[in-house]
């Protein structure tokens, strides 16, 4: 069996395109409110902090802390069957308290990851030109 | 708390339940409805409200359910796909009866076995069109099912409080004892050891297979009515003393502000603010166990133990038949199969009205608590015997 299984690819829309375009250019881009500066992820049509509809996006530092994680050992999509085990994580970004995203921790032994680990963004090819922002430990 | 209309549970029932009934969602729904009407001793003409909660991709219509059952006219109906599973149906029905919008309401939760995994796989799967909406920020990372956020909730609790896999295992072991005593409903008939638990395979480490509810085809039905009407029905009524929903500011389960202090805390605080009862008054509990950590969070949220202390609470034997808070006395959804919360309302009702048969608790309970869900949304209620 050498059949290539397609990855689960995003279907970018008006709100999510900046994230995927940013990733393709090697930047972690998060929705940013033009009125109050609030960052929110995932993007929404309205700023939950000030109710402005005037929303843009901003490249953020790409540094953060592992808030939590798990190590999937069963594939619920065929694309992940040969990628087990991997680290599925929530990372809290340095750029705003409580600003978190779902991601993967890569370039690491899964069992060595700890809550509180310092991590930085890197980009893995997902397929069809999409780059996926993931995180790796910041070497001390 | 005083109410315009005190709401009673007067009938409970299940469909046939198995790993593969081959029955449609509608047939399961109809079976459970008939069982609950039989239990209450009423007929379709006595019902003027129907509320159904279902998955969006396994939708069950409330108006179609009424038509199937020959209910002539509905004063209140709602078909929900949002929020805390069965308890959403329950809360809508309670609100309808308290407000006088309806008198006797049939509430339902119907699910096919592949409901929880099937939806995500379906959305991410074919068509080649890609993942719509905000799921494009989770699925490409391999986050597809509840087991993924559940594993992350467990890790967070372990890191924050020093809890262990054995803590979660202690809950699986404790509720399996009840399951063994419920052979007609449980799918599992042998007690568990800690070794069994730890040797069960990981789904999303630290989450083990034995932390997960058991996927089945099922429909569960409960009938609620006013205190006045309840007096004329077949069963002893069980009453809602208080109830509450709660949500977090963030809708995404993986992105809630603090995983160890999620919506069960909001719901529990609100519920306790609406009653004169206290945690020490509660004699039995039915706490949602879609994953075992969820029931553990409810022990902490409801104030039966301190935050971070659920493991030692369970290990003390408090949740056993002879403990201070016998919990999930039917065996829980990990053992009787996925009923998405309804089984706890049904089992606590059976214990409070004295129809639990061989499983009747050694000390007849007067007050019970039930709960549903975790993370972004949750609900709980206090039930009292007549």
C-alpha cells in the first residue's frame, strides 16, 4: 500500500485566509481588532472585547507556553495513521494573556513534553501549498 | 425554591440498546417514548410538549416525533443540536412547564453508535472541498473527537494538581462495581482492577479506552409534568428542586479559559444559588461520564471535594453504594452505553422514587444530583423524592 492519503485540508474563507496566507509566508498571523487591538483565535466576524466589526490581522511573536497536550495513539482520520504517536497541544501565546491555539509540538520525543514548556512556531507543509503552524521547544 | 409550577419527572424509558440495533433514529425514539409513557401510565393525547436533543448530523425532529406518536397538538416543542446533550432537552422542558407554556412534556435524547466520531470524520473526510469554519484550526492538527480534548483536560489537571492516571482509574473501577450489579443494562459484567485500567490501551495518552463511554444505538425518554398532574399518574413523582446551565466565555472545548475549572463550575454555582439545599444534603449522584475525567470535574465543581481532590475523594470509597455519595449507580455511560446524560436523570429518578429494584441503595436517598457535559457548556439539577 503506497497510496498517498490526503491530509485534512482547510477551506479558507474571508476570516481564516490571513492565518493560512501568513503561514505560507512563514508568519503566525492572528486576527486583530483594528479598534481595540484585541487578538482573537479562532477568528470571528466581531471583536468579542469591544464589539467592533473592523477587524484585521497581525503577525505575532510565535512564542508561547504549552498549556496542555495529549498524545493520540489512535488515528481518527487515515492521514494520521502513520504519524502516531504525535503531540496534540494547546499553546498559550506570549502576545496576549489567555490567547491560545490548538497545535502540534514537533521535533521532540512526545513523552518528554511538559505543561509549561517554552515553545516557538515553525511551519510544516500540510499539502496543496498549505503550511501548518506548529511549535517546537525553544532550546535553552 | 418556590416555583409557580413545581416540575415533576413522572415517566422514564429506554429503547432497545445495543452496538447495532439496525433501527432508525426515529424507531429508537418511538420505542423510548412508548416506554416512558407506559411507565407514567399516560397516552400521547396527555402530552402537549416534545423536546428532542440530537446531533446535527443525526437530527431527530420534535414535531415529527410528535406526529409519529399521534400527539394531536403541541403547545411547546424544540429540536436542539446545541449544548449539553440530554440536559438541554430537560432544561427546555422544565422552563416550559414552570412558565406554563406546556403541561406535560416528553424529552428525548437519541443517538446512533457512530454519532460522536462519525460527524468529525464526515466533515473532514471526502468531497475534497476542505474543512469549513473553525474546525480548520483543529482537524489539520489531528484533533477530531472528544477523546482529544479529553486527554488534554486530563493532562492539565495532572500538571496543576499532581493527579495521576490511577486517580482517573479509581473512578472507572468504582462505577464498574455498580455496573456489575446492573446486568440487564450494563454491557460489562466483571469488576475492574487498576491493572486492567492501566493496561487498557491509550486513545490519547493519558486517556485510556476505559475512560470512554461505550458507543451504542440508544434513545432515552423522560416525561415531565406539573406537580398537580403528577399526583394523578402511576409513579411516585420525583421533583426538580433547582437546575442551571453554565457556559464558558470560549465556545471551543480545547480553548476554554481554564480546563480544570470549566462550565460545570458555572452551572453548579448557579444551581446552588437557587436552592436551600447544600452538597451535604445530597444522597446520590448521576454525573456525566462521557469520559471519566468529566465526572471527576463534577465532584469538584459541585463542592463534594476541593478542587484537585476528586481522585482522593473517589479512592476514599465515598462514591460506592455504602459511601456518602453513591455515584452513577446504574454503572454510568461507560458501562450501560452512551445515553448522553439521560441515563443519570433516569437512574437517579428510579433511586429516589424507589423503583431501582435490586439496585436500591442501602440508605433510601431523598436528594439526588444529576449533571451533563463539561468544557464549553454544562448543566446540572437537584432532584428530590416526594
